[in-house]
């Protein structure tokens, strides 16, 4: 529910990029992976970084992976 309205993830059909961390204690990989089957997008990318939530900010890895994915679109 967002703003009191039911959200149907099947209505998402744009390119989707999901990035997860293998040692994330805030958002577990098993929590982020199911979204790949819940959206209708044909163009879906799922990346796993061998690290934790905070290490993404400290290393800048996410920005590199994001830029690479965007440039391929």
C-alpha cells in the first residue's frame, strides 16, 4: 500500500535493476530477490555484491555498477 492505494508490482514493465549485498543485514538478499518474479519487466538485471549495506557507500561500488547498467540501456 502506498498512499492508501494497493500497489500491483505486475504493472511495472520498464527496465529493472536490482542490486543486493550478500552480507547485508538491513535488506537481506532473500528479501530483494523475489521482486524479480513480481514485476512484468522483460529487461531485468539482478546483481549481488559480496559485501554489506554500508560498504556500498564506502567503496563506491554501487555507483560503478549503476553507471555500467545505465550505459547499456
